[in-house]
C-alpha cells in the first residue's frame, strides 16, 4: 500500500485514517466517488469527491439510494476482480515451488 492511497477523514471531531480502494467518475451525473476502507475497523464507505485544486478537495455525503446501488455494484466487481487476481498469484506461487 502506498502512502498516497491514504486519506484522513474527520468524523465527529475524530480523525480517522482510510485507504482509498478506488475512485469512479459517473458520466450520467458528473460526480466523482471515492470508495475507501477505514484502517481501524475495516469498514468500507464512500463519498462524493469535489476537487478544489490538483491536490485538495472535500467529501460530500452520498444522497440517493441509486448512487449507493451503483457503488455497491462497482464494489462487488472490484472484489470479484481482486479475488481473481489473488487466485492467479497463488497459482503462480505454486508453479514456482
């Protein structure tokens, strides 16, 4: 994991560190979503990201059930691809034994 994949999020005046899993820009609503996992609890969440400069921006809550359904579907695909990648790595490791 690279440090540039880590973000700090403040929730109820408490800072939490999270790892960015992926980002997704939806052409239909012209929003960019960030899906992340909190490091202390492994909980996965998401937010709308608004870029202010090349290196800074802010998060906004996801407002509709449609947006959550879209992200749930993308997250499922993400984990399916991750599992396929893990299986391929295991197969390669076994071949090298």
